[in-house]
């Protein structure tokens, strides 16, 4: 069980993961199922030139070039679709 006690009410493990992501040299963005940005690393400003905190809550597809938007949305939706799997054999 993850311990709590964070300043934002997050479990301590989530706080550690968030701190680790903030020190990556790459930009990591997490979207909800609707494509809304729920988290973006601090380096989003360095890479994308957006001020920290300004992309959270916005639709991520707004940042995709219009010529690429359709195929990116299609790929995003394919990732979210449940996959058909073969039933496992018990034994």
C-alpha cells in the first residue's frame, strides 16, 4: 500500500514518480482518455516553449499540426480500444 502524506494529497510513491519525471531531459505528457493533458513534465517549456502549467487541462490535439491531427487522433483511439485476446487455458 502506498503511503500518503504529500502536500497535494498524493500518495508518496506518486510524488516520487512525479519528481523523477520532472528531472528527465525529455518531455513526458500524460493524457486522460479524452485527450486532455493531465500532466506534463517541467521541460515542456524548454522543448515546446509553453509556460509551465499552461497545457494542463487543455486538449492535447490542439497542439498537433492540422495536417497530422486526423491520423494522430486515430492512433490515440486505437491505443485506447480494448484488444481481443485469446482465452487462457486453465491447467
